[in-house]
C-alpha cells in the first residue's frame, strides 16, 4: 500500500497483546506504533497525528474494579477530547477483548458516550475463564467499516473471564439489531446459531462484537490478530487453513487510507 496509514496501538500497564495487534496492522498495510497512554497525557504523542486507533487485549491496570474499567476512565475522561475529535472525524477505532471492554464501559460502544453506558461485558455464564477457538459470522451489511463486505466465517481464539455481552435492556438489544450494529456473532463451524461452547461466554443473541452507528468504532471479544497467518490455525498441519482474521484489519486499514 503506497499510503500506509499510521496506526496508534494504545498501551497501558497490563495490556499484553500490543505486538500481535501491531503485526496484524502491519501485515494489513498499516504503519503501527505502540504508544503508552502516558505519552498521550504528556503530549509527546498526539492522537490526531494517526489515522487509526487500536485498543488491544490484555489486563489493563490488572483489571482492578472490573475488566477494562480503569482503562475506560482514560479514554472516557482523561483523553475524552482527543478521542471525541478522532471519532467525529470518521477515523477507525478497534477494540479487542480488554479494549472492547474499555470502549463499552466508557460509553463509546455502542455510543454515543454522552448518552451513557448502554451495555456491559460481565462474567462468563460458565463462571470460569474461557480459552478456546471460536467461529465468528460477520455482518457484511452492517455499517461497521471493519466487516463491510465480509461474508466468510472468521476462526480465532478467545481468552477471557468477563466476555458476556449484556445490553442495558430489551430496547437496547432491539435497537442494536434494527441498526445492524451487531457486527460479528458467535456461530458454529457450519454457520448455524451458537450455544455453549461455540458461544463461549453466554453473550445475549450470540453477540461477539458491535459497532457504533457511524460504523467507525468497533469492538469484539475474540482475538482476530491471533489468526493472521495460515500456520496459526490449530489444525493447519491437517490442511485446515481457513477463517483468517486478517480481513478485519485490512478493511480498517483500507478505510483509514481513504480518509
């Protein structure tokens, strides 16, 4: 890609999927840089200088007060003005696992944040940490810029203890469905509706990830950055090499490059 969009991979104490997210963005055609949240606070880095923002997975601040809760304070309050301008400009934002939790708990997903928090990601229905490979069905007709045009299933792992998506009420769920903001759902390998363990956490309506109405902010619990090369497939030696998660990053990078 001639124009390689600059991608800010936001790091906080406890995040640990930074390098994997950076590798996925680079392979997709971006120019990633891992930036500590304190570098944005002190002005040594400016969010406005980047074309895409990624909040990677991990255990930010040790998940004190709940998964992603303290990180949500960073993006919802301390960095609110910068993030608000970034999102309003249409630039893409991707939150993975802990990053998704932070976006939901800060109100950015499904948004807008000024309307308050409309959902949460809480303890898995199994009451235990879930680490397994899952299948995701993207909604290619969602406004989400990351899933736009995608119709093939994505195969990637989950690794979380608090990944069960629960909307605030039935009206919120109906709104998400009507607006097609549910960008990816858990499914079985044949694409049929999931039950446990295909839905690893008990999320309502098999929701694995959602976007905002504008479509440029997207978050999901699974880790597509962990399946960007065929040899990462758990059964690649047996010839099973489908379901790469790279397409999500390629869509995001392409969209950022066109802004």
